[in-house]
C-alpha cells in the first residue's frame, strides 16, 4: 500500500520542479538506461526503427515526385498517363503501408522493452536493503511510490517512445525534403518592373520563418503546462491512495457509520484533482489558439507562397502541387514541436517525477550521513551484545537501563518501556533499520536472526509461500508445513497449502500473528526479536504462541520488546527502557541528503 500522501497545495512543490534543469535529469536516466540489461535489445530496436523511418522518408520523396506527372496528366486529360501513374502510386503506397505496419510494431515493442528496463531499475534501487523503509522519511518525493513506479513509469516510456520516433521521423523528412524544396524554389520567380528574379531557397526560408514563429509562440503560451501536469500527477496519486485506503478499511468505516465523513475526504481529494485539471484546460485552450490556427493556415500557406511562380507561368499545375507537397513535408517536420508541445510538457513533467523519485531513492543511503551512528558488528559467537546503546529518535534519546547487555542462546528476555519511550525505535535499531544514535550492537550471523514487527505480514500467493517467506517453498517438506500449522492451532489450513488467497482477509488478526510465528518456527532461527506482538493478542492466542515457541524454538534466544504490564513466566529476564527527552534527537532530512556534490552522487547501476 502507498505511503501516506502529503497534503496538497495549489501549485507549490510540483510546479517549482519546472525550474529544475532538464539536462541532469536526462543524464541520470540515460545512465540508468545504459546500465540496463535491456539496453542492447532497445538499441537493436532503435536501429531497426531508424532503418524503417529512413526507407519511409525515401518512399515519401518518391511519392512527392509522383505528384507532378499525376497532376499534369489530369491537367492535360491524358488517360493513359493517368492510369500509369495510378499503377506507380499503388507500388509506392503498398511499400509505405508495409513500412507503416513495421514501424507500428517496432513502436509498441520498444515501449514494452523500455518499460521493462525502467521498472526493473526502479525495483532494483527501491528494494535495496533498508531503502524502502527510509523512503518513508523522504517527504513529498517519497510519497506514493506505487504511483511513480506503475503509472508514471508506464506513461514516461510510452511518451518517450512516441516523441522519440516522431522526432526522428520529422528530422529525416526534413533532411530529405529541404533539399528538394530548395531546388524547387528556383521555379518560383518574381517580377518587379518587368524584371524577373528568384530568391535562393525562397520556399525553405518561408517555411523556417513560419514554423519558427509558431514554435516560439507555442513555447511562450504552453510552458505552464509542465508544472500543471506534474502537480496533476501528484494529486491523482493522492486520490488513488485515498480510494485504496478506503477500500482496504471498508469494514471499519461501515461499522463506525463513517461513510459520509469518508465521502467528504474523497470529495476534497477529487476537488484538488479537478482544480488542477481546470487550470490545465485553460492552459491547453490558450495553446490550441496557436496550434490550431497554425494548422488551418498551413492548408493555404504553401499555395500563397508559391503563387507568384504559378501565375508567372514558370510552374505547371503539377509543378505547383509538387512544390506544395514538399513544403507541407518540410512544414510537417518543422511543426513537430508545435504539434507535440502539449505532449512534450506532459513528458517533461513525468520525467521530472520519475527522475526526482529515482534520485531520492539513491540519496536514501546518505540520509543522516553527518549524524552519529550506532556501530553494528556481526559476530560469530553465541551472544548478542548491546554496549552503551543510545537510539536517537525525533523526540529524544532512548537507552537501556543497563549500559552493557549480553544475551545468550536460549535466554528469554523481556525489554519493557512506558508508552513513548521508543520501543519500536529500539526494535528498528536492533534490526539495522534505524542506525542513528550511539553505542554498539553486536549481532550473531544475520542468517540466524529473525525480526517480527508488531503488524503481521502475509504475502500474496499460496499459504505454503506465506509460511516459507522469504525462502523458496521447496526448502521445506509438506510434513514440516503441517507440523507448524498444528503447533499454531491452525491445522484446519493444512489442506490449503497450495491455495492462492488474500490470507490477511481470510484470517483474523490473532490467526495472522499465529501464522507468522509458525513461519518463524519453520525457519528455526537461533535469535528472534519481537516488537509488542503479544500485547495485542487475547489470552488464548498468547498462550498458543508461547507454546509454539517452547516447542519449536527450545534452543533459540527470544527477545521481546513490550509494555510494563507484559508479564509471563516464559520471560526470565527483564530489561527496562529509559527515554531522555533532552538527549540526542534525530529527524531525517531528505533535502540534506540530496544536497551532495555531483561527484559524490552514487553511481547509476
């Protein structure tokens, strides 16, 4: 599920992204592409696309040249010539049709490969140890990673492919037809006081000035769309999060009768989306005055520009249509920016969202780099040690009542603390998720330590996979699966090992916790660290869990972090947590982590 989104603002953060330089973003994403396993396949597809577009440009040059004999045969009422040109047209059009189909296939295949490469890269960076957890503290840039990896990545790859192929096609057409148009400009003659003269490249210069003016106007009018599109995607992600959250907690909402309250929250999120969309509509409408006006005038512009040559008698009707055709092709290439400005603005907004998200992920390793950190040591002995441990939290410093603590195999240790003393922060510190503070934590080999957070996690898939997580299902036998289910009093599920289900919906909270304890027993770690799980269980479930640990993990050390009222004969040793509000505090600052010199930025893999 997505992280809690930040509160929307009118245009603020996302719109300010427009000021970010585009080159570093493209450079970083290009580096990610170059390191992608999909690189060679995408380059081969790119080479094939260039070949197809080059062949298409050649065919369109031939088709433009076909205009003169075809229209001349019409003007002269030459039936035989007309039929011959129809045959020529069939050959040229047939070849272009084949090339169009090939280009469409290459276009769609490239989108698939680009998306595969980008999403796999984001998966690799996001799911490196501890980064997903630390991203929670990344503020605006770390919100809704699901939206950025799923929707934004899809959108970016599709836009990049369409714009890239369109730009390449326009560039090749421009290169092919600008020479043709330059030569044809010699036939456009002007007469002044009875003297005839030509302007070298007359039609070319007219096309450049015409398209350049329209492109400049499009940029000036349409630039706000970049920031507005970026803000829209952020607000769409917030709305999607609100909908998913409501769906997952629909039972609680119904029991509380909170439908109207939830509806108001959804309406508020929807209004934020609609407000941005209204601004995009206004900006797009202003841009349409430029793009549509340019498009309509282009219909008659080449004829008006070439008219002196035709009415002067040097251009035949077929020659005029050939000049017009070449002008239209050059204009089509030059107006690529105008026709696609809306899409370019959308592409840039999406690129900035993906690039800043990826950069934020990379900076997670530098989060709090200047702060004091706990020293983590992996030992090969049979003791877990805490020396002068201090955990820096946003509200103060958490320490243990004993400055030097050793826990041996087989011990049952209870660490208790009042609410607000930082029990979960201690749990995260021992697990290495929260490294800020001081002192030393010495853990045995990580393969022999398992951590159990207060909220059970049951992955999607079969029950067998949920029990084996994160190991392969084949690491354990059916007999072992059945045995741990029986110990956890979940033997009714023994026949459902290979059934795929949303187990978190089929099992009660207590049953889910028992299932997770069964998973731990199945893995048989030497050390287990538990965060406040028993406190939330009823007496029956708590006793079942204790029996499960006694039977399945006799030799293991169990460290339980809980409340002072947690009393059970199972725990033979008690440690206390102390919170010092005046002690060392630490609040993660992702902006400080991002503010590192360019040469210090982690290499893109």
